[in-house]
C-alpha cells in the first residue's frame, strides 16, 4: 500500500512522513522528489521546465519505482510529495491502480497565514519557490484536491499529532 502525504510546501510533509513511517510497521519513506532530481540531472538536459513534475517521465517513473520497491519489499510506502496538478495526480493514481496498489491519499492542510509563517520561519531568507506555490495550493484545494484525499488540518497540530492521525486512519483500514 501507499500512504501519499500531499500538501503544499511548508505543510509538514517531510517531517510528518518520517513520523508516520515509525508508526506503521514494515513501512518505508519514498521521496518521489529524488526521481525528479535525477531527471533534472540528465545531460544534456531534458526540455527546460521550472518543475520536474511537468516532465511526463517523472510521473511514470514514480509509479514504476513505487511498484518495483513494493514488489521487492512489500509493506507500505509513505510518499511525501506535493502534487497540485489534477491531471498529474490522476496519472499517478491510475498508474498505481493498474498495478493493484492501494493508495491512501492525505493532504496536510493549514490556513494560508500559518503556511506563510512556517515558510518564512524556515530560513533567514524565505524560499520564493515555496511561497510561490501558496496560490496554486489554494486553487487545487478549492477545486479538486480536498475532494480526492483525507484532509488533515495541521494548523493547530504538531507533526507527531498529524502522523498519529494518519497512522490510526491507515491502521483502521487494515
């Protein structure tokens, strides 16, 4: 099974995913961003883009990598990855479904002011990249994302509380 932890930058996906992995026996964290980094390192480069998710091979390779890892290890993959383009989510989820891999999709949500505060508090100079995605997240949440996942409002939750919520939800399905 895959536990996909979605949400915009600053929502706490990476921290929460590590904690979820500790709570679900036999689970591993698969950072799908590493697949994107590999594609961006190809030389000469692939068609230029500001986001590796726009490269069709990224979506296909995420599915294939997840499938191969699960075939090899079994258990659960915890995937902390922002996907805000509905078409991309549909491609990934359909690809996983073709391999009969169940997916529990969670979205870590916080209000805009909380997200902005978290992003601005991360480093002395806030990440323009992370701040740029606040509008895209708001639009995705409003139009499709929240309907496609279980929303975990982290505005007043610690990462440990969010992780426990997810682990309990996944465990109650087993």
